[in-house]
C-alpha cells in the first residue's frame, strides 16, 4: 500500500498515461503501470443499464467511434465502439472499460482515484460502494468529485471509504476546507496553478492529503515536489517517476 508518510509524492496517472495512450482505456492503465505509477486517476459515469463505466465526457463522441450520451447507452452498446483509434491507429480495438474491469487488472498495491462525473444522485454512489465491497477493494480506492454532495452521500453509506474534494478555486487555507464543505475528507484535489506552499504544508500537517492536477511539465512537477504535495496527478507518469528518481 502506498502511504502518505512517504517523503516523495505519489505518482498518480491521469486517466491512465493519457499523454501517451488513449485516456481511460485498459491500454492507458497498463502503460501507467509499466511506467511505475503508484495510482490511477479515472472518471466514471453510470450507463443506461446501471453499470459504472470509465469515461471522461458525458457523451462517447470525442473518444470513441460511437455517438450519444453515456447515460443513454448500455455497456453492450458502448462496447461496440472503438475507444483507441482516435488517439492512434496502433490503439484500435480498445474499448470503454467498466470500473470492474479496471479494478480486475489493477494490482492491489496500486490505488485508484475514482472521480465521479455522472450518475450522481441516480445510484452511482450506492453502486460504487456495492462494487468495492463485493471485490473487497474499498481500502485501495479514493473517490473525488467536483460534486461535493456525492462525497457527503459516500461519507454516510460507507464512512471508511476515502473521499476527496475536487475544486478549481483559489483557497488560502486548505486545511479549513473539509469542515466548511461538511465532508469528512481524506484529500484535497486543487488545480495546480492556484497552490501555495504554506497552505499545502498546513493541510498535510493536519493529515489532509493534497493531490493537485494536472501537471505535465517538468518545471511544474519540480515545483509541486518542493511544495510537499502528497501526490501529483499527471498525464505523463513515466516522466514524473524519472524526475522523482533523481531526487
Ligand atoms: O481529478 C483531477 C482532474 O482529472 C479533474 O479534471 O477534467 O481532467 O476530469 P478532469
Ligand atoms: Ca478526472
């Protein structure tokens, strides 16, 4: 298990190694593993037939050969679409994975940051908890969302599940945020451009992890490492791993 007590930040592969493989596909997660990530970040929605699927957008149009809203398509329908060819012909044949499929290919020591995008208040919270309990993987998952009401719901239905506040605001005192939001938060997920070192240190000192997104340049990665963040969400986990090995 990776731990916050490590001095170096966790390498969190954004949508898999999304800079070098089609985002949110098994190929992108496999590449991230090969590049030495500690965790995946991925996005989830609820399909028409009530399964948790891994895709960023509310529609399949941008990242597959299909068209339509994720919430209006069954998994069987989505599986007919190619989710890799848009990125590069060598990835043709990739499919939209279910969350269960991603968990199945993920070693237990690799954590998964599940970002809930769709299905909020429509049962995704309960289905996620049900899935993690069935797979016995509650401990290796942490959930984030811009929609803090779903984090409050998760706090209620499974208090042991770690949740994180995702936001794009300029906040001076990060340590105060969980209380203000009414969320029992394990982590904060701010946009990296608005981070300040003192605030990061204060949050981490109080036991709140700070996972900024999405940092792809080496200079910015180095700045985040210096600030003492708990993990760095990046499209290039291999590049970040190399940089950390030089520390
Ligand atoms: O979880 C951090 C980041 O992924 C949030 O933005 O649009 O890439 O899901 P987005
Ligand atoms: Ca995301």
